[in-house]
């Protein structure tokens, strides 16, 4: 890109050009029969085309590299590179030449280092140039203005200066959408959907979630053997999307403090690195992602220890934790009974006093039930009663366990074998 000033003639000429990679183009092949009206006109045009191969002008041999003919698009997170050249176009030397470059956006004005390896000001003899290449990673969306200012001293000893402005637009390369899923425990699951909104294909080199000081992150985008769930190269065509999943856990000191956990809403930020189809690197970092605070009411019930599979007819134990999230103390009575339920998949009756639980304090307790049906069963309708206010809190579907047959204890449990075994029993009956 270049700029000129028609108001006044200066001793020096300033040129600014953006440095960018070439693009790939396909040759356009248009032919016609000799008996048609154009005759061999199209063939002559193909022979003169720079992308045509001698002897095979009518065959599209492949893609060719085309040098950039315009400024092109620049996206947020890419590195803006520009070549700045000052040329002495007079027959006399020009002294005390110095160049200054600033990049101005809607919010900031940044000074770009130029000629850092040279001692300026310098003297330019006739037809000599003073040039340099500047690099800057753009971190804002919108209109940017590159301001280049040149100072010099005329042969008559007068101080002169002039400025040129070069305006360009920084576009958004990716559209990032996030969703939070709060588990019954303190874990939070983050789904990040990344969409390519550039004009060409890009390759996602890495997508990482940098957690805040209050949380730790476990990526769920790899298989148990360490391989990625995606292809070796996460290529995204324009307008295509890709989803990433992360499990976020609070640090132990925060998990044991319910009041502080409610206020720790900053999860972290996504750090995305991508490359264009010709390897140009770009980086995008989101702002702090915030989870919505989870409201548990007056009481919160979590399961801290339970088996995944149990045998039918054998009692199994599980440990729960109740947390008083209200602002008052509670004296609680626990009740878990299945005698009056028809068709229940487990049996058992438990009723005892938990005692007094202070505000923001927890208490652990164990429960025992006996499964009477095969398959996935759910423990529900646990009642906690505040004896002071006579208020009852019910908790449903807080434990799930898979029940297997007693006769299959000689083999490790597998879902497919269990389903097949159940089908065989149904056929025999």
C-alpha cells in the first residue's frame, strides 16, 4: 500500500507495503471448437496466460501461487508485517533522516520499533534508501491506522517533516461460543464451539483452556491411549465448527469452603492457535470465562463414595455428604424407606438423627440398600427434615448403580455381555 501527498513536494518519498504470503489460484480454461465463432481466440489467450503450461494449455495442471495484488484481509491475532521505505529522489544528500511508525486503533496508540539496529538520524545520498520491516500482533478488532512520520533536514538547513496514514480493517477470524454444565459435585463441564468465519480454510493447531488460580482443568478431547478424538489435523473450512470439552474442578481449599466457592466464578480463558492454508500463524485468547453461580437451596446433598456395579440380592453401602448452605443452624432427621413403594428396584429402611449442622458446615453419613432387580437402578426420595421448622427436603435420583447377576461373578462386568445375557434369559422364559 502506498500514499502520496499532492499538497507539497518533499525531498524524500515514503512507501509502505504489507508483507503477506501468496495465494493459490486455479487456471481458468475456456476453449471452443474451430467451427465456433471465437475460432482459436480462446486458445491464443490460454497460450499467453502465465499459469498455462506449454503444450497443455487446455489442461488445468494444478494450483499456482499468485503474489498479492492488494492489501488483503488481516484477522485478529495475526501478525501484521509491513515494509517501510524512505527514498532520496533528489540529486542532493538529505541529512538527519529519521522515521517513526505508530499503530493507532480505537482504544490504543502503539509505537512500533523501527530501525532499532541502526543509529538514526542518518544521511541519505541521492538514490539511497532507508528501509525496515515492522511486525506487530494485532489484538483489537476494527479500523487500524498506521501512522508513518519522516523527519529530515534540507540542504538549506531547514527542519522538515511529513506524515502519511495507511488505514486497514482487522476482522474477527473465529466465532467462539461456550456452554457450562454444572454437575451435582463441584465439577463444571465447559463445551467450547469454535467456528471458522474467515474467507479460507484454517488449521486449529491447539485449543487449550488456561484455568484461573481457583480451578484445575482436565481436557476431555483425548482418548485413554492419548490420541486425539479429532483428526491429526483439525482443518476447518469456512463456516465449519468444531467442539471441545473440558472438565473443571475447584482446588481442594476452595472445594471445602462453600461460601468462597460461590464467589469464584472466573473459570479461565481459551487460548487458540491456528494457521492459514499457507502456514500463517494466528492466536486468539478469549476474556475470562465466568460460570453462573449454582444455587443449592438450604441443603446440598452429594455422593462421595459409591460402587459402580453391585450384585443382586447383596446389600451395598454408599456414603453421602450433606452441606448446610443456609444462614442458620439446622438439626436434621434422615429418612430413607422403600417398604411402601410398589415396583421399587431396591429395598431398605433407614431413619436416624443427623444432629445439628452449623451454617456452611457438612456432615457425612452412610446408607445401605439391597437391590432386587437387574440393570441400572436409581436411589431416590431421601428425606431430610429440619426438626425446628418442621420443613422437609427431598432428594431424587442422587445415586445410580448397575446391578449384575450373582452367577456371573467369575467374569469382569461388561455391558454388552450383560445385555446379551438378559436377552437369553428372556428367550428361555
